[in-house]
C-alpha cells in the first residue's frame, strides 16, 4: 500500500487563521518536523538552511547560543546603511510567531551588539525536539496583516501537542563531537630552539654577534633549565575538542477532545575555545480541550533557564588567542606565574550570562451562528537577563593602577502582554465565495535594567560588597523603554465557489505605535494578492488524475 497525500487540501496559517493552501494568495513555505534534520542545535533556525528558498542564516560568530543574521528575501540595499568602508548591515530579522504569540525580543546582531556582548538568542530557548512545523511567509501579501513588524517576513512556529489514545513517554538523546579546524603547523621544543638559533646566526652581522645574542637569551642558551625546556602546544591550550549532548523527555496523550503534553529539555554545547559554552534547561506544558465542534481551548505555560559563557571575549572574538598562541613553545603552560596576561585571560576571566524566561498563553475559539468564527489569544512573557564578569587582579588595570580586580554586573528585565481577537466568516453569493476577517491586536512591551562595577577588590575570592577603593565603584540604571502597539485587521477575500479557481484577497491593517512619537500617528499596511489555481481548469483534468 502506497501512502497518498493531496497537497491541495494542505492548510497554512495566514493572518492568524488556518486556511486551505489553494485559497491563499501569499507565498508560503511549510517545513514539517519530519523534514527537519534531527541534528542537535541551539538555534532551530539553523535547520532551515537549504530547505526554504531565499532563506539565509549567517552564524557570524561562534559563541554557543548566539544570535545570527537572518534574511528571508535575500540581502538587498534596503538592509544596508552607508557605503564603502562605512557600510553597515542593518536588521533584517523576520517576525517570529510561536504558537500564535509574536516574539518581541528576537533580533539579530549589529556592530554595537557584537562589542556589547549581545546576549543569548531567544530562539535558542526553544528546543528543536518540541517543534511540530515551521511556516515561512515571504511576500507582502502574506505579511501585511502582521503590520510593520512583519516587514522582513514572518516565521510561524507551531509546537507539538499530545496525540495518542494511550499516554506516551518518549525520550530522545543526542551526542555530538565538535572539533576545531586545522591549525597551523608549528615547530615546538628543540625544533623551535634550533630554528631560532639558525635564524640569528644566518641574519646577524657576524657569527660573534650572533653567538653573543644567543647567550643573552636563556630560552635558547640554557636548554637544561626546566623553565625553558618545554614542548608547549599553545594552540592546543586554547582550542579543544568538545563533547556535547542534549536530552529530551516528553509525556503526552489524548485526542481531539482533550490532549496534554509535558516536555522537559536539557541542552549543553561547549565552544571549541576554552571557557565558552551554552547550557539550557526548560520545561513546557500544554493542554487542549475541544468538547465539540464549536468550542476549543488551548493553554500553554513554559519556563526556560540558560547560561552562556563567553570567556575573555565577546560574541565576535576572543581576546588573547592570537597573541597568546604566538608565544614560544619553550615556555611552560599558562599559569598565574608563567604566562602572559593575554594567555591567562582565556582561562581566568569569568563572563557568564544567565537568561530566565517565563511565559504563558491562552487560545480560545468559538463558532457562532451564521458561519462566524470568533477567536481570542492572550499571552504574557517575563524575561530576566544577568551578566556577571570578573577579571582577576593580575589581569586588569584601573586608571593605570595594576593588580586591581574588577567585578561587573548588568541586569535587564522585560515583560510583555499580548492580546488579539478576530471575527471571521464567509458566505456563498452566486459563483463566488466572499469572506471577511476583522480583528484587533494589542501589544505592550516594557524593558529596564541597571549595572554596577566594583573595582579594586580586596581579593580574587571575595566579590563585594565594595572594593578597597570605594571611589572607583560606580553604577547606573537604565531608564525604562516602552513599545506599545495597537492595530486593527481588515481582510476580505473573494474566491471561486467550490474549487478556489480564482482568489482575490485585498488586506489592510491600520496601526499605531508608541515609538512613532508622542502624538498619535497611524500607519497603513495594505496588501493585495491574486491567485489562479490553473489545476482546477478543465484542460488540467488528465494531469490532476496523474500527478495529484
């Protein structure tokens, strides 16, 4: 028996509504979880590479759990500011909607964020094992109903639900090995000593001056001294082979009338550079209830905790690797007594970022008389980010004074409230099917934080409350930022009765946003789409029977 799939009956989500693909005029791509490579990744968007035409993801830094550059419609001049050496790539990140809730805090890197240690990507907080499907909306006809936030495209992510008459307990685990790229071939130990001696003898003005210079360098002349008689592989000290793992456990069950699912996930990835890693712990619970064909209810709550370590660098580079790896192999391995500050900073600087995310959402729908469908969505999300950096006294300077340890802490908190309600319906008039969707959407987002820096700590092992130089201690508080949006949706549709042979969908979304200024300023996001399903024509009948 061969499985048969009718692609005409496939449904997609456009404007927060489920529609038959034949009645949608927009450019949409649906990638099912079965089509995603089961490769353990921190950012699930990496799995879309090569599966969605025009989608480009550049992981422009190697920090585990970091933010990449995403483009759905390709890189164009609209995403670039300036020219020549002053050109700067601006944000082109699409709008992400997870289970019907837009994610306000998903962005990509910029030149400032690279230097300011931009934190863990919110997408890295979503385990790929819990994804049911990913839908990408590309053109203006698909994104106009999402307003200005969907200007660069929209990515819809649906998570899995319980679907089993009997309770199911499923475990999945993955182990992977990351290896550094091929490193430079270098001479170490006696080979380096002989090479340096020959270099001096061949290039000095005379043998006498060359031998005199060699005797003045204990590392070359005193081969019996243990301090200068080593075979230190400096590249091997900085780079490493890592062993990473992910574990996912889910407990689910139920049917269309009632279903439930609990998903627990642990993910860990160590960077190939020492002292860098990403760890994530999360739990998600959802429940669906639909006692009849008129009413349905879906509830979801989740909590995720992540720790990201970047060592001595930031999301773009690691300080000290290049200069430290050029150190002589005759010197002993790095320690507080034998190595340069550049080498020690890789191992001794602690820079940890923790992210805690708690969110809850509620989706409810009800079928009214006269073929009307009402649906409402409410969501709340709270995020707290903490960055803590400690630089030992031997590696830092404060106002030109060496040996003064520095402790830095930054805290950011944000919360968002989201609400949406829609009313939709359709009616047959002659040979046409007329549809109309009306809706309103409210999004409230607020962010604030503070930072404090303690300098001149009395010990590398006592972090606070103040150092022995209180005048060097300082702190600041960020003013709260708000981004509130109120919008309305008007989405009429005109289709051919019965087979969607011809479909016309004009859309309009008036929107007002607090970032537009003190006075109320409206923007209009229009869209117009037309579709001809020529497979419904009579001359395509024999081809339908053969291929569809």
